[in-house]
C-alpha cells in the first residue's frame, strides 16, 4: 500500500530466497497442498510462495458505518466446525475482560462497539547492524479505539476471533486484495515453526505498538487483558506462546537463518516458534499468542552455539543451558521456566506442514 512502508522481511525477494534456503514448498492448491494442511478449512488460495491466503470476508457495522472483518477462531467446537475455522476453547477464559468486545448481532449482522482507525501511516525503520529490532523506530498503521479488540462475543458464552480489516478509514496493512461484492479477502501470511513442522499464520493484531508496526497489524492494547500471562493452563489461560528469536543467525542463504534482526535486514520472515497448533484435540491452542522474546547470549554467540530453533522444547533446552535469555514477565512452566515478554500478538494459524 502506498501510504505505508512494508517491512523488508516480507519483500518478495527475501521470501523466495528463504524458501529456497530452507526447502519451503511451492504454490498450494485451495485445499492446502504444497505440503501444508489447512487448519482454517474455509480458507482458499493458500500460496506459500507468495505467502498469502484468501478468507471469507464478513460485513458488520459500527455506529452506522460498514466494518469488514474475518473470523478465524471460535471457542465453541461445534460452531468452529460449522464456520470452518480453528477451534480455540481457551478464548472463553477471556470473557468478562477488556480483551473481549461485547457485541450485538441484530438480524445476524454484528454491531461492533469498538473500531479500528486505518488512516495512520505505518513506519518501520531498522536500527544499526546487530541491533536492527531493538534499535528501530516503529509506528503502527492501524490503531484500535479504547473499546476495540479482535476478540468478540455476541452471547452464549462463545468468543470469536473477529479481526477488523477495513472500514471508511482505510484497510489493514496485510491486505493483498479485497473483493467486497464477492465477500473475500486475500491476506499476507508468515512462516513459522511448531515442533519442527512448518506453520503458516496470519498477523492481524498486537497489543504492542512496536509489534503491530513490525507485523503490519492492528494495534489493539486491550488484548493484554486476556488472562494467562506466562501460562499455558487449559483451565485458566486464554493464551498460548509464540517465541520470536530476536538475534538469531543472519544471512539470506544461511540455512540456520532466523530472527527479527534478520527479518529487518530483508532476509525473510522471522520464523517465530508457535507453542501449539489447532486440531490436536488437547485444547491448548489459542491465536492470542503470549509473546516470549528470545535473545541469544553473547557468550553463546562467541562460542558458535547460535542456531535455528524450531520448537518450544528447543527453547527450553537452550534456556536451561544458559544460551538464551528472555523477557521480564513471569516464568512459563510449560517452557521450562522461560519468561514471557508481557504482550500479545494475535496470529491465527492457517496451515501446518
């Protein structure tokens, strides 16, 4: 989009170089393909090469104006199956907090209490070499109002992930194309890892303005009210962890390449680690990712120990060995005590390889 600067990490050249380096599959068929299995079964046009996916486009309202949104996750299993979206039962634990908008649906059309302003200009300026992420400057291109959250309920104890992506003020920075008459939208995606498997996920909202700008997503601070900081407890937490490596190995053709610094160099996606995925039947998945930033220590870097990490157990092991450090949040027992960062990135998983 001309009004915002795109993060170099998702430029086409960097993506294709990364695909060749780590063996990502080519274009996928609508049903998945390319070595990936769709988790959001209502999605079409999944394409790992262009890093994009097409979803059903829904229309609601806010104070009389049209609001366009997508539904990707649902806390009710039967309703999730009916909609063709991810089952994420943990989202119900956020009911009664500011992380969930209490919406109405007269005549089946959702009336949103909160809305997103898509008019700001997104800006991402990397910092100096070796500190591209931490030394950068960031301004998100979409800002939710005091009520907005991508999580909504219209009653019945069910919570939906319903990110707003367009209204009278503009549109989401990850939109590739939007077809309102035919009710579909194509969005950019990122590659990640789960237990050594490849994942493809959306980047829709974040409670940190830095993350929202870097990921080209909506700034939604109310997400921080979702319970479970540093916890993956299926009985109390609305979150699951995502582990971005800040200062991983760099080099566009390096098969060990990974990290936010590398992404800001234009070398490809950051290749974050997802703790859980939908469809496992254990109820642990949530799109409300509890961000756990990972920092390689200088001692580990000097000793040549820095490498690509592809699972939560990899992170727990490196942490136990003193090779990495984390954020300032509480220790997460499901990750060997690795600490949380204190904010959320809303990134529904689309497919798993």
